[in-house]
C-alpha cells in the first residue's frame, strides 16, 4: 500500500485545523481547569509547529517557505504550486 501524498494546500489545512483545535482546547482548559486539556493544548502547538517546519517546504529545493504564502520560493525562485501532490 502506497502512502497518501498531500498537496501543500492540504498540509496547510491540516496545520491550521490543528491550531484551531488547540485554541478550542485552551479555551476549554480555562473553563474546566483540567490539567489534561492543558497538556493537549501545549502538545497540539508543538505538533503544529513541527509540521509547519517539516511540511511547508519548496517542492523544488526543499527550503522552508516561512510563514508567508508567496507565489515563488525565496531561495530558488521556482513558482510554488500549492495544489500539486
């Protein structure tokens, strides 16, 4: 079985969804005062940051794309297709 390939746009949506879930967990932690939700929220932030550095890379040269969403890679100048798998 081959692993599922994700486009850069799909990877971004996963990261944004994880960050949204983390915000919900942080709000829930304030309301409930439960240490378990606090750890889940911190863990979600750590995972989202790691995925950002691992997944948001130029398909051509592998350079991290940074936080911005430009059309071209700042290192090699290639046009970035966010829908390419």
